[in-house]
C-alpha cells in the first residue's frame, strides 16, 4: 500500500496532480483490502459512500464507481481533495485497521492445512511400492 503524502507536499501540487494523487491513493487503498465486505465498511464509514450490493461483487467495479464519484466531487469542490486525503491518512495510520489489508502479517502464523492426496499421489505411492 502506498504511503499517503503529507498535507504540505500535497498543497504544493497543481490541481490536476492533486486530483490524480487522491484518485490513485483511493484506488490503492481499495485494492489493498483482503475482502470486499471490508471495502464496503471503509467506504461507508470513512468516505460516506454507499453502493448497491452488486457493486461489491467485484473490486474493479467498486474502484471504478468510487473513482468516478470522487472525481466528480473534486471537480465541483476543490477542498474535497484535501478532505479525502486527510481521511485516508487517518484511516491508514490507525493500527486497528492493519488486519484488513492483504500485506498484513500477524504475529501468529495461520495453521497450515494438510494437502489431500489426489489420484497421482496415490499412483506414485503404489508405483514406489512395486519397485
């Protein structure tokens, strides 16, 4: 997941670059979620955006709709880009949100599952027994 830049650096960007940065950051944050229901909660709680159920079946569709909606809001209200950037900074910096992301490594490793034997494994075992 990309690191969100500071507000001072963001203010020095041109308006087009600000819009592009915010849209890219939103895309990156949404792609970083492990599960789509987490994306729904993020959009609802952080950005106050809600979509119908069918949108959340595909992250690509969620990203497309979110980018389109945020882009139109930024064009209408220039200060919205700074508001979204601040919301992203606060969301990504909270330690309680870390388990939601794909690259999160827990201290405890998940138990490994035992591989089931398929027909090839059984055949190989049988052939070894013949030799």
